[in-house]
C-alpha cells in the first residue's frame, strides 16, 4: 500500500545523499 511506498521514499532520501557523498569522495581522491 501507500505505507511501503512511504518507506521506499524514506530509504531513498537517506541512502541517496550518502551515495552522493561517497561518489564525491571518490572523485576528490581520483583528481
């Protein structure tokens, strides 16, 4: 239902920024 969807949004909201931070760190270390 809508509850699981809300969970998905919550998870993506918390994981996406972390992934972006990791990518930023990788780019920094590469350059």
